[in-house]
C-alpha cells in the first residue's frame, strides 16, 4: 500500500485546486466543486468507493482509507456540494435503482455534471427520521408532494434530491415511506437558505407545494423507502470520519505551532509556556492519536463484516466532543486574535468561524444524545 499512498499523494499534489473554495457566492461554489469533481473523473479517481462496473475506482477499504487520509492532508474539504451524490444518492442508486435510473444519473454524478441534496430531515423528524410527514399522493403516473424539509445542505445549488416521503399511512412509522428522485427545478419547490451562526448559508429549508414527481422516479419499491435509505450503509464501511479525524490532527499540530509564536494569557511568555494551555495541547495530541486508533480498528472490523455495526457511533461521539474541545482550545490559545483570520502557512484560517461551526459536530449525522442511546442499547446491552 506504500506505492498506492505515494500515487495518491503525487496526484493530489499535482491536481488539487490551488485557489480557496468560494463559500459566500453559491454559484461560484457550485462551479468550483463541479470542476474539482470533473478533475477527479478525468484523473481516474472519481467514486473511490464505487464498484468499477458503475464507473468508480472500485478501491478496497484500506485504499479508501488511504485516499481519505491523503485528501485531508492536502487540505481539501471533506464535504462539498458533491458529497451527497457521491456518498449517499449514488451508492443508493447502485444498490436499488433500475438500470434506466442508473444509466442516466450515475455517470452525471461522477463526471461532475449534477449536484444532489438530501431531503430527509424535517422540523418534526430530525433524529427520529421515521416520523417524517411530508406526503406524496398518487395522481395517475405522478406523486404529488406537499410538505417541508430542513437542514438540506446545498439545496440552493442542487439539480436533484434524494427525497423521503410518506406514501401510505397506517402500520409502523417505518412503513409507508418511499424514496424518490426529485428534480429540484420542478414547479412548486421553494428553497430558502438558512444562515448559521458561523456566517455561512449552506443549509436550506425546502418547501413543496404540490410538486409532481413521476412514479418512474421511485427507487426500490413504493412504501419500502426506509430499507432503501439504509442500503447506503454498505458503501460507507467505516471510512466516513477518516478525513475529519486527519483534519483535526492537522489542526492540533497547527495550534501547537501557533502557541509557540503567540503571546500567552500573562502577556509576557509564549502561550505554550502556560502550563494549563500546554497540558490541554498535549492532551489534544494524545486524543487525536486515540481517534486515529479507533478509526483503524473500525476499518479492520469492517473488513470482515457484512455491514458496519453500531460501534461506529462510538467514533462519531468521540469525534464530535473532541472537535468542540479543540475549537475552544484554539480560541483560548489565540485570545483576542481568534476573532480575526490568522495567517498560517500562506493561508488565512478563520478560527472564530471554526469555533462556531464546531457546535454542529454533535448534531449533524445524528446527535450525540442519539449516539449515546445507540451505544448503550446496541453495544453495551443496557436496558432501554
């Protein structure tokens, strides 16, 4: 795998974008992300986890781990506007879609032609996704969709959406849900960006006012959408947080570097000379090593597993809590300088933005409370 790692590192060094990724301008961000996806496609690196028969790289789990590590080490974002198409919608189509659906959508995702967003969460159905109420009523050869989704990343620039709707009432709440391909240009869709406390607006509310979706856009079977949505687990295979933990490790090392140069709380010595800050920095470095060990253990476990087990919730919980601690540590090391962007290795780091954004780590992808419930119930076997 040494040769593979060197191949990945060399290609990324030669082809990764050199300009910063736009975030304030949605149109510019879309074009940037699609251009980078096209670059990966042309270089043979698109769809690192996708089977080769569907245009992907078909890489082994260990090769995926290496790719994510080197990708993060190159300073590239772990999540951009192409994330949902590559990691959720695309794999679900591979596992559950018709050949006609696959032949149209899969090449467009890999080649950087389309962006997908995810229409799962609702104001009353976030962590309890099966409580969703957005309805789709059958009208001839179309479903008529009415309702609302929220926290839909990149909906303002998306071409298509993986949309969960309720098509039948009665039975358990997991029954009667259908997975639809929704064209985001359809009449009746209203997308409203949500500005978060870090100043960004990548999340959106999406409202559906009698939106017509062809029955031919059902993926899997009608009323079996819960099973279809869960099928993406077989493609994630434990590498989901690899890039995030590598980026966190880089950030800790950067903070140690900064602490040697900036003035500490006493106004006289470097921050790293402060005993409390030095201890917290050392602890953060040790915790990053523990996080990396947990990641590797999870990958090894999944090499022989049919699908990932509940142990992944331990990694998610540990990462979320640590990300917030490191963000707070950064603000304590920098003091007042943390309120403005700081030069670091020929680029600016928005430390205050990172601090504000860190709170979302314990919400996105399943709240920390939900992760603790999963660990207690499915890993430790505690009573409900």
